């Protein structure tokens, strides 16, 4: 698994509402990887949480759930939330 790289195929997801969330202090999946993933999917939204690590969904459950709800509602309604690289916290 450590040798597999999906980056070359991520462009195939372009046009699908995509949210990539990273935690600033994640040593296993560092933000640089999240940014790289988002950069290879046209229209992907990248959000970085500065106050979390690898346990992001546990550490900031309310914030992550709010972000997911926003993303799902936008995907369902076809609205276009901010697509900029922006820290959530």
C-alpha cells in the first residue's frame, strides 16, 4: 500500500464535488499530501484544520461535521462553496 500512488488518476474525479480536509499536525497524512490530492482534482475544495492532528474527526468533531454538512448540501443543490485553500481554524 505504501508504494501505490493514485495521483496520476485523480483527474478522473474532476467534476465530482470533492472535499479534501487535512490537519496541520498530522504526521501520517500531512497537509502537503491533502493539497496535492486537491490540486489534481479540478474543482476540489481543500480545507486545513490548524488545531488538529491525525485524529481530526475526533478532535474537532463538530467542526468536521459542519464542514461535511456544508459540502453535502452544496453538492446536492449544485451551489458552489468557497473553493480556495483556506484554513478552517
